[in-house]
C-alpha cells in the first residue's frame, strides 16, 4: 500500500511536534515515545497486520505507530487519554497521510473505560502500552472486544516475560494465566532502549497473543476461574491447600476441591495451567459444578 515516503515520524519530527504542543513525556502515564520509523514498521510486520484489518491502538502518543498502522491496515482506531495528545493526533494524521485520514478514528478516553468503538468491530490490537497499566489494559480490551483475533503489544521486558511464561516458570503468575484464558501467548522479540524518547531505564519486549479458537472448556465462569487464580497467587509460596483456604472456606475444603480436580493439594499455583485452574473452580465446595 503506497503512502507518502516520509509519512512516518523520525526523531526530529517527534521532538518538534512535542515542542510545538508543549508536551513532555510523563512518568505518571508511563509515556515513552518511539522515535524510530524502522521499529514501528517492524512492530506492524511482526503483528501481521493485513489490508482488511481494523486495528485498535491504545496510547498512540504523538502518532509514530499510528501512521505505520495506517500504511498497512484498513482502519485504525486510537484510544488516547491525554488531552493534548488526543487533540493533536488527528491533525498529525491528516498532515502526514492525507490519503488515509478518513480511515482513522480517535477515541479520547481511558482505555479501561471504553466499552464500544466507532466503526466495524476491531480485528487486531497493536500498541506500545504504557508500562504502568499494561496488563490491566491488555486484559480489559481482550475481554470487552472478543472480535480481536490478533494482538501484539510492546511492554516492559519483565512484563513480556510474565505474560508469556509457562507453568513451572518462576515468573509465571496472574498475568500469565489470565492472558492464556483468552489467547495463546508468546514472546515475539525485544526492543532496545534507544528507539524511545525519553530512553527508558528498562528494556522492552514484544508479546504476541492470538485469540483461542476454542475457549477453555469449563462449566465455570471467567470470574469463578479468575477468583481461584487470584487466591492461588496472593500467597504464591504456600501450597494450594493453604493458599485456597480462604476461597474454599477452609483448608480441608480447598483440599477436597483440588483432589476432585485431580490436583495434588501440595502443588503451588505456579505449576497449574489455566485449564487446571478452571477444573478447581468447577469443584468449589457448595457450587453446582
């Protein structure tokens, strides 16, 4: 799809735009702007964005990734909480990619509050997520927009590791299990610090999440399963018999639920798959399952 050759933002463009708007990236919002056009093109490539995709972008900032997405997708819907950035982005798109501006929509809101998006249902989520809210935003968007089939997010490297961790890994935890309720998750690359302004003091990673073709087979609801997950990892050093005592009503009740699910009460949360957590939820004492 041909667009203006210099449509993407380089380091000088980003700094000039920020100066014009009086914008300083804030730690409070976890803002680090990507200033390298090759990096945003790589993100779009890695995300496998197709010409018929409707892409949601959370936290577009000054528009680096937005413009690269518009080159590749049918339509881009950006969700931005910052007043100044939200006001400026449509003008940036119109100025740098006038032929695609009608395929861009801006939602000025906190992504955690968005329940509907303009236009056709989104098929992909591609975002450089603000570090401090990456996991809740990711899980909320996946939950509210089941039409999203493919997701690629750039997050802090340690968050990427946690999201993609498998059972038995020491960083496997709540984000790993909850992400795998919706998707198949894997690490999709690393991003250096120098492509950001300001350069963060941590490395970044790409995480690919592909919507499960079949949901987790369980009679328990998502809320029931997530309650077990939260309880198991709230005291992750404890055995599940002890960690789930509050959830089940007592340690013996927790043991009964675990045994009914075919799981040793001496296991710890980090050894269970999402399917096993679902099996425990189904066997909660007093539940119909």
